[in-house]
C-alpha cells in the first residue's frame, strides 16, 4: 500500500522502518502540539515528509521513519500529545519538521536514565 486517502488523513505504509538501534534506545521524545488543525492533519504532515503513518486507536496515529517513531494522540485543549523514541542526533530535525509544517509545539528529549537532555518550543 503506497498510501491511501481516508476521510481524515493519509495513511501510508511506505517509508523506512525504525532502525533497530533506536528500538532498544532509551532516548525518548515527548511534547505537545498546540492547537493543531487536527490530529489527522498532523499525521498527514508526517506522511508528506516521507514518514509511515497508521491509525493506532479511534483517534490516534503512529508515525515513523528510520530515526523516530511517535504516537500522536488528541488531548483536551485543543492539542495533540506526541510521545515516542528518537535518535538523539535527530531531535532538531523533528523540531524543524514540525515548524516547517506550521505547527506550534513544545518538545523534550530524555536519555536512558530519564534525565532531560534538551527541549525546544516554537
């Protein structure tokens, strides 16, 4: 399935899978996307950048590429919660993708020991 359009978003099985070294990594990323148009539109922005996307619940999505895999879940606010694993060297690339998609966000990255490594807001 190269990609298909549903009523709310693009779903795509194309794009690289998460590299094995990050599956075992303790580096996590979490954040909030403030007032996104909708969680499906956020998933579609990742698909447009070449990421995989699939529905993970009635309202949530999982998006990923070789260096990052995150869940996107709507929360009250309106906002979307972002939570997953990341190659620590690609934190800025994720922030750039979100900013270039016109999203306002707060992101944090934590190491294996749970210490905050970095954070950014846009």
